[in-house]
C-alpha cells in the first residue's frame, strides 16, 4: 500500500480520473443541461429572427414596397424572441458605453503598432537564428479575399438598410401613422431641452431604452393600456363633437344674420333705384368758363349808334306820306 501511495504515476492517473469524473458529472448535471437548453433556444431565436427578414405584404401609403428590414426590426422590437431582443439591447448599450469611455481610435492604433512590431521582430529574429522568418512560416498559402457574392450581398443589405431609414423618416414626416408621428414630435421636443443638460451618449442610451422597452411594456399590459387609451379617445371624441356642434351653431347663426343683412341692403338698394327712376330729369348745368370780359375786344358803340339813328330816320320818312294822306 505504501508503494501505491508513493507511486507518482498512480497518483497522477487517479487525479486525472477524478477530474474526468467531476467534469462528466458537471457536464451532465442540471446546470450544464440548463445552459445547453438556453443556448439552443437562443440559437433558435436568432435563426427565427434572421428568417423574419421578408418584404412585408402591406406596402407604404404611396404603394411602394417596404424593405425586409421593416419586418426584421418589427420582430426584434416586439420581443417575440426575448433572448435575441435582450442580447441586441445589451449589445447596443455596450457599444454606447464603449464609445463613451474607451478611446477606440487610440487603442486601435496601439493594437496596430504592437501587432506589426511583433511580426517584424519575429521575422527578423527567425532569419537571424534559423535562416527562415517566423512570420514567413505562419504566412498562409493564399491570402484571404472577399468573394464577389459576399460583397454583393453586403452591398444589398446596406442598400436595404439605408432605404429603411429613408422610407421610415418620410413616413413619419408625412404622418402616415399619426400616433407614431406625434410620438416622434414629442421625442424631438423633449430632446431639444434635454440636450442642454444631458450629453449625447446619455440621449442615445435613453432613446435605445425607450425604443426597446416601450413595446415590451405595451405587450405585457396591452389590455390596461388599451382601456385607458379608449377612455382618452372617447373623451377627446366627445369634446370634439361638442366643439363641432358649437361651431356649426355659431356658423348657422352667422349665416342667417348675414342673409338678413343682405336682404335689408338689397331692399334698400331697390328702393333707391326706384326713387331715382321716378324723379324728373335735372337740366344739366352750363359749363363754367374761365374767360373774362377783359379777354374780348370792346364793341364799336358809336358806329352802332349812328347806324341805329339812320335806320330810325328812314323809317320816319317812310311814315310821313301815310299821315298826310
């Protein structure tokens, strides 16, 4: 027994066997089984999310077909695949914090010069010691290239993604869905004031959280939210109907009053026209002239007087024989 206890080979094999048994027990235990089940479910949800990238059957208001990213983001934000949606949210939040607290460009440059320095030193040391550079031995036989099919698919996805944002911005701007446009307007209004006190990364974090969790809150409390929304809609509808009735009442009153005034004015105008037609015509006034007596030459009064005396004397001479007779 002393030999077996002091034999290192036997101790090593015993330790290895115990470790293998412990590993098998852990790998076949409930924790490991739960991890495998969750991993399988997560993979299935991501596959389902990827397969949801189909062009929607319902087009836009203009009749244009939507992109397959409309279905993708709708499926992602609806939390029909909770694991995939949670991982996507965590990834976006992580990227926001990385962009905020890590100098990505500086660390990229640092990683670049370290990698290039290691390869250069390995190549130089290998050629100096064994005659062949270490980087040369690690070099692949054929450099990696991007297949044309992969590039075409990537460009197509980028084109669809850009069209998604372009189409959605236009649909929101032209109020294809009034509630969505109202929410976007309210968000822009609040952001206009929050940007004075909240940094841009904070606004991005708030927007991402609202974008992911607002649909989740609605789906989990849909009945209650719909009930309150219906009550609010009924109140707004009743108030709108009252305002419409009041406006129609005042409009009808103004119309009747206008008709009454128009009738009175029409009657007065007819009376005035009849009075003018019955009155005698007024003689036109002579046109006034600006000429004065001094503008004309003086008449020859003495010649006219002499002529009148001669005419009167001739008349007297003609009358005398009648008297004598």
